[in-house]
C-alpha cells in the first residue's frame, strides 16, 4: 500500500495522520514513513521517544521503499503545485486532512481542485481536529463536501489533547493507556480500516 498525506495547508494534521497510519500498517507488515518535510518533524519526534516503523527522508527512501510492504508519505506544509502533482500521481491513495473551520475553506477548495484533476478516483478527505458537539463545524463541512460529491472518510479524528501530548513525548497515541489516548487511537484505526477497503494496490 502506498499512501500519501498532503494538502496545501500546514497544521491540519498531516504528520499526525502519517504517524498513526504508519503505526497501524506496521502491525500488518514492514512499513516505512517517508518524512517529506524538510524540517524532518517525524525523525525529530522519534528521537525524543520511539516510533514502531522505519523513517527515512525522501533520498534514503528512494532506494529502500522496495523493502517495505507499506509506504506512508508525509509531505511538507505547502508543497508547490508541481510537487503536489508528483505526490498525488504516484500513490494508491491520497489523503487530504482538513480541519473544519471556515477560514480553511479557500485552501481546501484549491487542494480538492488539484486532487480532482490529478487523481479523481484516488483521493479522500479526512476531517481532523473535529471539535466535539454541540459545535457544528464538523457536520457542516461534511455535508458541504457530500453536496459537492467529494469523497470523505466516514471516520473522523476528534480534536484531542492526547495527540499533542503524544507528539511532545515522541510516540504515537497507541503507546498510552489513558481513555483519551485510546479514543484518539481508535479514531485512526477506523481510518486505517477504511483505507484497507478503498486502496486496492
Ligand atoms: N486531532 C487532533 N487534535 C488535537 N491536536 C492535533 C490533532 N491532530 C494534530 N494535532 C496537533 O496539531 C499540530 C499540527 O499537527 P501536524 O500533524 O503537525 O500538522 P501538519 O503536518 O499538517 O502541519 C501538532 O501540534 C499536533 O500535535
Ligand atoms: Mg507536518
């Protein structure tokens, strides 16, 4: 499985998504996370704590991906249009994490237009940092996307401090046993299970 996580926007949970999907897929087979961010976020995080999968930058990854069953590509905050094209074309599934907040909508439309043009049948939006009810941004964006016939994961990622705590410690949330961490992990597990259905390598 070759999964790319990308969007024109930073801070939407790309790295968090890549880390947790790689954690899930590592259980199924050897998994490599390609840290495409020049800031090497995942590598730095892993040095603080520990990640269960292999991490490589794009250069190293070029030669080693063939040894892995699953490849998860994390990308930099704002890849240029040309980069986005390369990233999107090569994968089995392009995941576009999106925070439901009206301010983000313009960038989302740009990202979706690019995905729709490049890989119409291979991309899917993931709602991340979804605020808890009664806040309505999550359901509102979901129905907007549905109306626009944009593919969206059924599972979504709630806004939970557990993700920040885990990242600060350098581990995936699955390393922690408290209730919020378990909820956080369950959310990404649900996403991964959907991916297993959608992406047919
Ligand atoms: N579901 C979530 N709930 C709360 N905080 C989150 C969630 N997902 C990510 N974060 C935090 O938001 C920040 C940005 O997330 P990150 O995954 O680095 O985004 P990106 O890679 O798109 O820039 C990080 O501090 C991360 O820990
Ligand atoms: Mg990132």
